[in-house]
């Protein structure tokens, strides 16, 4: 029997330190995201941009470090970054070392840019990233599956950017994990964008750390902040489903990225229960149950969950959950992904395991 091929459905680029200052529109060069040595007396290199809270860049390439090693690791910067930050050929070597055949690649620092207050600056940053990502992945588009980033203050501009990056070879795009409160995804003004994504067959991802409100990190409440991350995406899905977005756009594909999957069975139960008991108060009628739209239109990635994967697959569907390595971030099991997978999914049937670690991502992103 052939060895199981592995595809990570959620890994990451780490943008080189001068990428934005070199590539954003000229009028934004002095305001572009950049790297600063030290911050308020604390060591390391820090990712900075206007209203965003500064973040130590070493956390974006902390894979392979033990939890005890992370505090010291964060004192460093790009001097300890893997070579793949700049060189896609090195990325393929890292995949080979990990036993991974291909990776769906998201931005790292760009996730935080969804919280930028200046929408024009944000759009320029995303165009710059999308161009860089497309160039990087062109080295081997069979193994480097690039996903772009798009901001949606201006819907026609968002549609144009989605069309542009599709032509460049990117396979999907990040959008706000949690949109502005005054512009929820239930608003019909997004319909042209949903239609474009559906027609282009471009999956849209709701990734942690991509809310419009931005992210505030506290070293005193790291664990609390970590626990809060998936909640915004869950509310986004509730809004999308109950507003009929998936009914109007049945071929729209949305990915819940790095939000885990064990919450999905309870979410399906609760949203169906709410629909059964409360829909008449809103005057809401959908041709299908909310859970049925979730099972049809939503895919979800996870990393370390093991004991509840079988239950999630039976409830949500084994065709729509995908394992991810998260490389090179601190949560990644790299370079031991094969070892992790062989132990984590022993109780799954071979066909179910193959879907989760390879076939679902291959089908979603057209990986041959």
C-alpha cells in the first residue's frame, strides 16, 4: 500500500522584513508595515504599523521550539528565521523534511493588517502581499498553494482584486474573520463579492486574528486571549447562514481556518435548535436547516485535536475537515508532522484519514 500523502490545509508565509516598504503604493511607503529593533525596552524585532499593537516577529517562526524555549526565542528576530522566508526552494526542502507534499499558504503578519484603521493603506498592503505571494508560489504551484488577502470596505474593488489574484494563480483569499459591526456579512452589499468568489471557485477563509476590530495582546492574559479567538468566527458563520447567504450562493465555499473543529457539532445542534424555536420571531424561513448549509458550504481546518475528530467527522462530515501543520508558527508539529498524524488518527478508518490529511484539501484547492 502506498504511503499516505499529506497536504497541510493551513500553513503560512512569513513576509520578508522589507516586503511592504518595497512594494506598497509609493504614497504609502513611509507608513508601510515595517520591522523595528526592540520596543519599550523589550528585545527582539517587532512588527509595526500605525494603530496596530506591535508584535514580536519571532513568534511567526517558532515551530520546533518547546514551550519552555519560546520566551527566549521571542527575543530574537529574522536572524533565527528559516531560509524559506525568502526562498521557496527552501520551503520545498522543509516540506520534504516534514513529509508534507503541499501546503495551502496564508499570510502571517498580514493577518494583523485587517485591524488597520486606514482602509486605503490596508488595501495597498494586501495588493503588495498578493503580488509577492503569487511570485513566491510560481516556483512550484503544485506544492505551494498561495492564498491572498482582500479587504472589503469597497466591494467593487474587492471583486476586482479577487479576479486579479485568481489570474495570478492564487487559489483563495482571506477576508475579515469578523467584519465591521456596522457592515455585517448579512448585508446584501456583499452579494457581488460572494457571486464573484462562487463564479471563480475561489474559497474564502475566515482565519483567526483577522477581525476588523484588530487584536490586542496581553502577556498577562495570553491564555484568555487564545481561548477567545474562535468565538468571532462562530458568530460570523451564524450571521452568514441565517441571513441566507449560502441559500443565495449555493456554490460559495468558506473555510474556517485555525479555529479548531470540535465546536462544530455543538454549533450545528444549537443553530438548528435556535432556528426551530425562534425563527418565527424574526419571520425567518430557509429551504434547508442551518446545519445543512454549514455542511455544504463550509470547510474547517484543525491542528492538534485528536479525541473529538471522529465525532466531528460523523456530525459535520469527513469531507469538509482538514488537518493543517500551521508551519512555521509556534503551534506547528514540524518537523514531526508524519509522526503526529500516524499517532493521532489511528482509530480512524483509512478512507476517513486520507480525506482529512490529503484529499479534502486537494479537492478544495485543485491540487493534483
